[in-house]
């Protein structure tokens, strides 16, 4: 066993501050299920419904900007980005996914706030639907769990 002075381990406990879910309107049928899953998770883990806000943006490429703008208000302790990018017959998918993922990561690193990427990247609509609450669970729920855990870990690290 490795001897460590301190070990920080996140929990799914509620935290102070609000949560913003930023959701892509593109592929809204899928994304609405992700939003419902994320909201359900947060409420089940003690976040009050009044502390969960929702912002709809046109597509996945717009998620990082909305996340960054929301954090600059000082109201949000975590942001959950939800969307569904489904591969088509052009290279547009690769551009959107790469830039969106990079933007979300950069926003989180630049702000020190958990910005969770709960964006499905699938080859087919069927795969997206499976991950939005059918066979493969609900990835919106999973993204909300990640937000809870990251906020908890960061709070522990900052407090020392």
C-alpha cells in the first residue's frame, strides 16, 4: 500500500451554489432525456430544484461559450454540458466534437469550475437513444454524478 499524507475522494453530497445544465437543442429528442436524467440525479442527491438552471443553446459547438459565460456570473458551482452529436456522411462531426470537447475542457481549466462534458458522440441515432435512458443507462445522470463528485473533490483540495 502506498503511504500518502492526504487522500481526497469525492462524494455525491449536495454542495453550496447552483448548477447550470447547458443543453444543445440540436438532436433535442435525445438531449431532453439527458437533461431529465441529470436533473433527476441532482435532486436525488440533495440539490434543490430551485438551484438547478437550464440554458438551451443551438448546438454542441455553442456549449463551451455558454458554460464560460455562466461561470463568470459567480452563481454556478458546476456546469453540466449535454448534447448529442451523431456522425453523418461528412467530416463536420469530427470538427464539432473536437472543438466542443476542447472548449469544455479549456473552460473548466481556465475557471477552476467543474464543467462536465455529457455530450453523446455516436454513429447512429439508435446508439444515442440507448445512452439517453434505454439500454445503456442515462449519460445525463452520469454527467450529473461527475459534477457532484468533482465539486466535492475540488472543495476538499481547496480546504486542504
